[in-house]
C-alpha cells in the first residue's frame, strides 16, 4: 500500500541541500505525496532568546520561500515550508516521525569522505528512512542496489529496496559482501572443503534474504551478488556507481548493538556513490 505521508527535505541553501530539494521534489511527485521543506535555526548556543533570534527565523523563512519557488513550478506537488528551532539533528529526528522519508544533502569534505557529522547524526537517529543526496546529481541512474548480511535490519532494507525498485520499474541488485578465507594465506588453517563450505553457507544467507520477493513482486528482476574479496562498504559503493539508489540498513549483524549507525552504513555515506537511503531499525514486538 502506498504511503500517503509527506516527504520532508532539510535545506540550508548549500549546493548539496539544493540538490536534495530537487531530488525530494521529484520523488514526491512520482509518489503523489506532499513535500515539506524544512530549515532549522540552531539556537542552542544562546542562553535565552535575543533580539536577533527572530531575524534568523525570518531569514530562514525567506530561504524556504526561495527553495520552494525554485521547484514549485517544475513539479506538480503540494509544497509547504516550516522553520524549526533548536538542535539540527534533534529537531529533524523529532520531525521525522511525521513523514515517510527525510531527505538531507551531503556535506563538504570531512575526513576524506563526503558528509559532515551533523548529516551522519540525522541518518543515525531519524525514525523514518533517510535519503542522503550529493551535490553531483545522478539523473539517469539505473537500478536499485541494496546491501544485505542476513540480519533483521538488512531484511527490512531489502523490503524497502524491493518496493522502491518495483514502483520505479528498476532492476534490483542484492549485494552480500564478506571476506572469504584466503586459501593461500590460510593454508594449513582451513582445508579446501571447509573454505568452500564457508562460501556456500554465505550464499545460502544471500539466497534466503531474497526468498519471497518473486511472490511479492512477480515482475521484479533481481540480481544476486556474492562478493568475497571486498569489504561490504567498498563492494556497495562499487556496485551502486551509476545506480538510481542505494539502500543500506542502519546497522547489521556485526559490531556494537548500541551504535545507532553501523560501520558499513557510516562508510558508505562518507563515500556516497549515488542517492543513498538508510532504513531505520524497526523494533518488532514479540509475544510473551
């Protein structure tokens, strides 16, 4: 069933956020949902309201009017704007509960990557899927790529990616990457049969991850990629070069469960190959 909640996009008028607004507007038009353009006035560093706080809010409203004006004439959608005040990541997290997707632009170069800490925080904490869009737009990208690792979070990412690919008429590529034992280095530690068995077991994980997609989406073309020579983030960035969208779960089965954003999602966002969606962890209630 199509989600009728609006799509929200945050902007500060940087090149990256302007690209994010255009991407969000186009997606909202295709999905037939409203678009909300947000700007956050970060007022945490003042002890109490001062005279020029109102000026900042007013300037934020003007910024939003300009952003809405640029996309309003090109896409047939209902556009509203809203200025938020407070912590940027915190305010966007709170607002994310009202929308079907939150879109943000990638930041300037940071530690060799492409995102600022603030955008990473938004991707980690939001209650809905977060799309991160780079300054270089990828019009004409083909295919939806999703990363899996057998975890419940990646199962949820596959569900999102499959629905996206089916709705957009795109092919779906499911990538599972892990470092297989190096038979030359590990000779003496692993037998040939055991090394192959490890690869075979991971192939089963990949196949089980996409089981049922054919029944839910009979017209969807699905490609399986088992990558044994690259780390997951590297494999996903390579596979998604030129794609319409990359989808990654916020966390996988490895690492520390208390981290909101897993190492693979973090690494992918700092080397953004195309518009990338981070799907949140959806806690499931279990019967007692």
